[in-house]
C-alpha cells in the first residue's frame, strides 16, 4: 500500500492510498475509522479522489458521531 496524499481537515485524518488497483480513502477519528475503496478505472485520478474525500468528509464525521454514541450506549448497557 502506498500513501498518495493527506486531505486537510480540522478534526479527522483523511488519507488517500493506492493498493491492488484501488484507491483507499481512509477517514480516522480517535479509535474509529472508515475506508472507501474506489477502483482506479472508476475515476480520472488523484485529484478526483481528493475532491471525493473533501465531499464525503461531513457525512463521514456524522457517522463517527453515531459510531461513538453506539459504542457508549453499548458500554452503558453492559454495566
């Protein structure tokens, strides 16, 4: 796997990698992560993947909030 770019974001780490003829768009926040895999043939190149990452950032952040809530609720119910 080869890291191609970092997309700036104030809260998350967003990394673009290439592996096995796919781009991996990885969003990370605390202990949570989301990865989108997009085939090289599906996009015109790195600039398009970076634009997709910027466009997906808000919805990924909202998913992280939901993931954190679910994790906290699970911990509360198991006590």
